[in-house]
C-alpha cells in the first residue's frame, strides 16, 4: 500500500536569493533545451558539475544509482527544479538518511519497493563478496511474505540499520556450518575487514588477533562465539556511547579532583546507567586500550585503564567524518542564532570583564615602551635650542631611567589602567560579538566579515581611547622638562574639559579603525596557521599569533598615531600649533618631511605587538579556565581534539567544496556522500575493470568515488 504523502521526502523551500544564485550556476552547466526548458543530463551533473566519476570506464550500475539521486523524474533530464531540490536536500537536518533513501527510491515514488532494495544491495561491493539472502526472515518481516510492502522514509531509516546487522549475521551463519555458535578467528577477521571495514580503526584492524586473545576465554583462543561476535560489532557501532560514559565519569570526578585516567571498575559502575552497554563490550574495550598502552610504552601494562584520547584511536575516526562535523557546526550556529537576549547580555558582560583584566595585563607589561614611543613621537625636528632631547628610543629609555627613575617609565600608568579596562574590553567584546553574528552556518567567516568586525571594534573603543590617550600623553611628556611641575591626572582632566578630552578624536578613528581591521583578521588567521594538527592553540602559539599580528597593524597605522599625538600634546612655546587633522598632516610634512610620520614606528610596533600578545593570551586563557557556557559559539582553537573531536584547522577543506560553482548545499555534497558509506557501509564499485585504480583500503571507497581528496581523508585519520 502506498505510504502517506507526509512520509515522503519534502525538501525545504529556498529563498529567492538562493534561487537566483542556483539558476545562474545551473545555466552555466545546462547545455540542452527541451520544450523551452534547459536541462543537463545526470552524467553531466555528476561529472561536469560535481566533478565525480571522471573517465569513460565508470561502472554503469553505479552511475545509474548515483544519477537517480537527482533525476527524480527518471527522464535523463535534470531541470532547474530538480537541481534546486537536491541542493535543498543536502542542507536538510537529516540529509544523510534522505540522500540514502533517494539512492534506493529508484523511481522517485516517495517509497521503496523490494525490487528497489534488491537492486541497490546487489550493486554494492559487499554483495559481490558475500551475497545477501533475499529469502530470509528479515526480508519477509520488512517487505511482507509476498514482498509487496512499500517502505516509507521513516521505516527505511530503521531498516537500513537493521540490514547492516542482518548482513553480518548471515555471514556468521554461513561460516558456522556445524551450527555450534562459533566461527574461526580467521573468518571473524574476514567478516570485519570485508563488511565492517568502515567501522574499524587502523589500530584495531592491525592488532585484531591480539585484541581478541586478550578479551576472550583462553579455553578457545581461536574460536569466536556468537555473543562475542555481536558484542564486538556493537562496540564498533557505539564507541561514541563509550566516550559519553567516560565523560560522565570525568564530570562527576571534577568536583573532587581532575584525572584523565578511568579504571575498568569505575567504567563498569558508570556503564550500568547506559542501556545496551554490557560487561563483555567493556572487556573488549579495555583489551584494546591495554594493548594500545603497551604499544605506546613498549612494555607490558598490567593496569587496565582508559583515557579520552584512546577513543579517537579506536573509533575509526567516525567522530571526525565530515557529516558529523557538519552537524556539529550547524548545531553551534543554531545555538548562536537562537541565543536568548539575556544570554547575549550576560555573555557580552562576561567578555567585557575578561577583556578588562586582559587589557590591564597587556598595558602594564609594555607601558615603558609606550612611554618611550610617545616621547619620541612628540620630539620635533625643528631648530629650537634644546628641543632634541633624545637621539633614539634606546637613548630615550636610558635618560628617563637616569633622570626620573624606574618609576618614571610608568608615569601615567594609573589613568592608563583606569581607561584601558573599558577600552580593550569594548574592543574585544565588539569584535567577538560581530564575528559571531557574521559567521556562516558552516562555521566559516568571510574575510570581509572579519575586517568589518575588527573595524567596528576599533571604532567602538575610541569613546574610551581618546580621553585616556590625551591624559596619558600629557602626563608622559610632562617629565621631559625638569623645570616644569608635573601635573596630576585630575588637573589635566579639569584643564581639558569634556570637549578637550576628545581633541584629536578624528585622528584616533583614523588610527584605531584600520588597526583593528588589520589586527583581528591577522590574529585569527595566525591562530589557525599556528594551531597543532588537532586545531588546538597552546599558550605559546596564542602569544606568537598576537605578537605577529600586531606588527603590520601597528606599523601601517603609525602616521595616524603621530598626528594624533601631536594634536593631543599641549604645544610648548615656540612649537608649531595644529588646527585639526588636515592642518597637522600638512604642517608636519612641510616642516619635517615624510619621515616624520614614521617617528616611533619601531617603538610602536615593539609596544603594540607584545601588548596585544599579552592581552589576547590573557583573554583566551581566562575564557578557557572559567569555561562558562552562554550557549554561544566556542572560542576557536580553545578545544583540543580530545575534547572537541576535530580540528577547526581543516574543517573547511574537508566539509566544503572549493569549487566556486558549488553554491549552497552543494558545498556539503562531499560531507554527505562520504557519510553514506561510512555510516551505512554502502560501497559501490567505481570502474567496470577491477584492475583500475581503486581507493586505498584505509579510505572508504565511496570517498574516492565521490571526489573527496584522498590526502584530506588521510589527514582526518
């Protein structure tokens, strides 16, 4: 009986913007026309557009099955409607199952018949090695005695998982010819490596015999019982559940003491709260980890324990697969998009507080350099007697210490700390806030968005920066003349007044907006480049990233900083006075030349670079240490693979297509297609000639079949 319409695949509707973009791309590849409607053939879609199945030796059955994914009308014509529907399907929340369903729904009816099921199963590489018994009880239960039942999408999702278990059980029965409930270790190894290779990690695959001997009865070391057989398969399918047991134990232990080592007894105790996890599965798990630890240490390990990174080694990296990562990124984006107003306010306040602390640490660390920089920039090149006090930055540093003492290097620090807290806090908070909002659903952020976020951060800080800067600068230069009484900060504020505190604000904008627009994108990209293979940034890489990002940002903005300093410093008798930004630029150039705009550039880079290095290091380490979840986006590079399961460093290269014509959901095609095999084991032969180059045994065949770069796949393992 046909299924209800509500159970058939219903793709999401696209917005008009997406539709326009899709139409433009479609028209570039649709070279045929029928009754006034453009179309491309399924082969052209797979080979020319998606770049899959290149060459003329493609297996025709495989080509037919994959083409049917898009050609819903089965007329060998892919129209703009089918093109758009498939793009929408790729972005569906359950795209992995829906794509698999369309593989089996060969006639586009919205349901699957027994003939559809049989056709696809017999086309797989596994069937050629181990034929499936279509007269089994499994088939009768799902398709009826007469095989006339129509399977809906929801029913199919369960049948697909049941089929994987039924397939391996049938092979067990085939090898158990005497019906004694045992198969040989050799046959067990054959089943795993032929039918469940996609669930086997390299470590388990290589050391399978040793794992079995450590976890089975010594009475029959080369015989595998059916209970052990099913327990082993269930463990391979549920490594993530084992990981959750481990994390649950760690969460409980965190209130007493932190330890990454969990013993077998602790694991058994906690596992009782997790259904379908049995002691025999845990025996196998700890046999694997014991062998793993022995291999790592080079000696026998008597204590059975497990650590978090062990799960990454034994899980066949199933948690690293692109379709899983895509879900994590989409979930994170969903959290950000649906973050409550209260949480947004709390998160901004939290970041503001941490930014204040971080800013104070950074400012204190480099304040002596800042004082030298300010005095060098204020030094005029005109011929007034006694005007040239310092030959260079080093000479300035020595003279300050000689005449004003060590504390002279920190003159004006108190108002700096009072002002730097809101200044750096607002800058860091605004940058993070806007970056979060401009980050795309796939977890990436365009360069223009990074620049906009940094520019807005720089503009926002001027509210606090300008009053702070003018008071600090006047205090810093006050010590140059010994005959002049050094004023207090409060006296400078009273003298300037509210309007005077914002003198030079335009120059401040001219300096701070480009500085932040350069700095924050540079810092983000330096973080990615300096992260380890897991995408984790240690404190050293954070500091170096902040340091290096500050060099171009500080250096290129020096002219604006020189003009700002001249406008904010009170001119002494005989010195040139400036009437605004343009006038200052003109007079400085006329009197001192172009080089005057680069005065103090070295000191500025030497100050700004380490300051932001210390500031960003403190800011990020504080967030990691406190680790408060406001249901927003996690700080990139703050989580190791042991905690977060994958490297942000290479997410985009695996998840997203680099072809500019792969718009919208088509950028996720690789992730979804790879997931079909790695999750369901549906591998199809690529070439008609079996001697042609096939995928490496360590790479799922469908990965290569559907165009994922082998080097990317290997890097994930």
